């Protein structure tokens, strides 16, 4: 479906953008891939990396806060992937106005520009932190998710379709626990700090994240939230996998941090369908039509919750060790 199509990725110089471009170039023949971001140095590096695809890749310096620049960049665009966001929890807490401008106002700008340009489909990247948010980052992403789902009411019968994909920290991504542990180990540390010995997380690779976005592009009718079925792991097991026999010190949970990642709440279970490799939360608006439910799914049980703490699939220490070698982000 992406052959001879023009795709724009906001925040496209990040880890997701690199892997998305790799995936699309390997599986499709797009007309154009537009990288829209505000960091000129990252764009310079990315241009060098994809020199042989200079006829396909375009680079736009721009911020999602700039509605006019977005409108210009989306001229002739078929599909938009919205990956731009302020993601660091402490930074968002200390700079709430900036988080709101990028994560909420920026989302509104992307929606409006997409509608004006007649974009076919928009997929927005979300986070587990948008579920029952306890920090500002999660709060802004919850609002963003609601904006994208509700935007389908403005697209008309054959207009732009908006959907959301949700996953937790990508394995090895900046700000996650893996590079934090790696830095301690690299400097000769023998003790790894664990905020809470009960803590669990989901494991998702960038490859899986990209595949979920492609699925949303292919299948969405508008308003859905796509969530991958992925395994859980214990933070204590991750520490053991990275530094066998290490001393683990419990240091206390940090502000804005959760014991477990939750992707689907009990409240959402009434509108959640299970598929072979993913879940979909369908919208609950008066304009939503049941005939738009994607075939092949089954409504989950009432009060179902998809949490890393109660998941049915878990990674052992040895499996974590293998995944650390195969799934880590290269960028």
C-alpha cells in the first residue's frame, strides 16, 4: 500500500524514524519519504546515512508547533506518522508549558494540517504512560490520543483517517533502563540500582513497533488504538541478564514511575478486541459504526486488563540475554 506513496514522519530523525525508513525501503517502493524534525545536525547525519536514497528522502527543518510549516510540508502527502514528542518524564515535569506546546498543540497542528492537505491516513505514536497517567508526559499523551481519535469526526465519510499505536519503552531506547545499566557496567560497577524489586515492564523491539504502525496504516478505519501482544520481564531479571551475579540494591520508586506498564485498562475492555498478535481498542463515540470493526477479532472479557505485571508471556533471564543481543536499538 506504500508503493508510489508519499509518507511524512514527524520527529523522523529519532530511533523510530530510522527503523521506519529502513523497513519501508526494504519492503516497498515509496515515491517520497519526508523527514520532518527540528534538529539540523540529526538531519545532516541521516542524510549521509541514506545518501544512496537521496532521490526518495526529503528533509524538512520544522517544529510541530509551527502550523504553517506543517501545512507546507504536507502538500501532496498520502500518509503521516506522528512520532514527534517531548518524552522525558523529568523534563516534562520541569517544563510543563513546553510539553503542552509540543505534545498537545503540536498534535492539534498535525491533525489540522492533515485534514487541510487531504492526507489519507495518520498514525500517531502513543505510550503506556498515557494510560491512567500519573505524570505530565502521560497526561499530555492521553490528551493527544483523544485528539487523534476524535479527529475522525472531522474527516467526513471519505476524508482523513486517524489512528493510534501504543507501546511502552522500546528496548534500548534513550532514557530506558538498559543504557542506564550498560553505563554502570561499562564503568566497572558491580551493583545495579533497582527502584523496586517488584517492577515489571513490557519488551518491544523497534522492529515490532514499526510493524504495528504498518498494520495500523493498512487496516485502520479511523479511531482505533493498536497494541501489540508482547512479553513481560522483571527488572531484577534484566539486571541479572546484563550483569550475572550482580548486587541488586533497591533504591525506591521515582516520581512519576509505575510498578507495572498498563496498555489496556479494565474500563477500556468493553471496547477492546483481541487478535492473533495484537489488541485494538475501538472508539466509543456516537459517530463510530460497528461495521468498521476489523474482522478476525474477539471481544475481550469484561474487566480484562493488559498489564506487564499480569501478562501471560514472560522472558526468562536467558531469553533476556538473547534479546539484548538481537533487539537493541542501533542508533
